[in-house]
C-alpha cells in the first residue's frame, strides 16, 4: 500500500529503497533478524526452512535444490538436548549446553528414515559422543549411506564439538544467510 502510494507520487526506485531501509532500521528489523539467527532457532516455526536455505547456499545451481518438508526431514541437535555421554559433560557446562543446544550453529538436517525403518539417523545419533554421531551422519554406523545434506557432511571436518565451534558455526551460517538475503544493515 505504501509502496504503491510512493510510485503514484512519482518516487524513483532508489527513493523507495531508501524509504524501505529507513522503515526497516526504525523498526529494528535488522536487529531482530540477527537476534533470531543467533538465539534459539530450534523452537521457531521457521527453523527447518532456515536450515534448508543455508543448505541451498552450499551447492551450485547444477544441484537440484528441493528439501521436502513432508515429515522425513528432521532437525538434529549435534550437542544433544540431554548430555548423557561423558564426551559432552567433559566439554560443556550445564549453562553452556542450555545456551547453545538450540542455536543455529548446533543444528543440522537429517533425513528421517533408514533402510530397515527401525530407527532414523537422528534417533541413532541421539545423545552419542560427537565422533559416534559423525559415523551416523556419514552412513558408517547404519550402513545406510552418506547424509543427503551438505551441511551435515561438512560436520566431519571438525575433530571435536565445543562451545567455541558452535559459536563460530553460528557466525558462519549467519554470515552466509545475510549474504543470501542481502541483509547488510
């Protein structure tokens, strides 16, 4: 409605962009965008779509980019919601775990089903130590093939999973998405 009025008043595209930027800054949209990306992503209705957008950004246009949201795609917590393995307890305090477990940098996508349909990769990875989770993601644990998602495959480059890794991965993913959506304010 407002844009149509500006067009009817003969405003240029640059004037309209400047007006829109002013409104976005006034309403702290850029700040809220960044806060949403760096806070609790997992509980947000848009989290899976955000991770899919990041996944799309990791491959070139020769790769078919379509994540089906039919219930088979699951969000995996790399640092688990419940730290039962000593691996996690040795690297994370309860406070760190609470603050980081649902952050963007600690999440990845997995396809739900496996060949025998008994357990998904997500269920199999569960609360296991990081090196065991990597074996699940890479298809070694279930002998069901490499994860379909580039973002999940890239986790194998990490030797361990720590608070610093999660924070840096959050920054990296956020920077990528800012570029994808051209958010620069």
